[in-house]
C-alpha cells in the first residue's frame, strides 16, 4: 500500500499550494478594473450634469430684467469653472430664439468628455439651457 510518511508529506496528493494567491490576484485585478470603469462613468455623468446646471443657470441669469445674455454666458462659465477642472467649458454661446411665440434665451455649452481621468475629447459634451425672457 502507501507509505505512511509519503501520505503525510504529500508525495501522493495533488498540491494546491499557491492557488489562493493566483486567484486573489486575478479577482482583485478584475474588481479594480470594474471599480475604475464605474468611477470613470460617474465622473463623466457628473461633468455632464454640472454643464447642464451651468447652462440652465446662465440662461435664467441672462433673462433677468437688469442682465444681458452675455452676462448669462459669463455666469455659465463661472459655474463650470467652480465645479469642474480648468478648461472643461470649451465654448459657451448664447442666442435668442422663440418657442411658441415667446422669446427665449438659449445658452449652449460645449465641454470636454472625460475618458481617462479628467482627460478626454474636446466638445464631447454639448448641452443647452433655456429660459423665457421676461423683458
């Protein structure tokens, strides 16, 4: 039969030493990759939401009785620079249009879509904020 010492020392068993280490490395790298992807998507959505908020706030500010559309664009740039890294608002423009016969101020913001950390494509996000003019 088997020698008693050979069984104890593992000569006849299949060794699984090191499997836990390899599995840990594989699972940890997969979890970290998924975490990085979720983090990047969250940052891109945050950037888009902040640009939407800035465009809407700029449009509302520009339609006040004692303000101009240019001041609305300036307000949008200020809001973006306060919440996002420098250079995210690549273009902020205003134009006056009409919706159902009512005058409307439209603030358009084009900004960077973050792809890898804060780095990304210029003009990857384009959003618009509108407000009815009261004057």
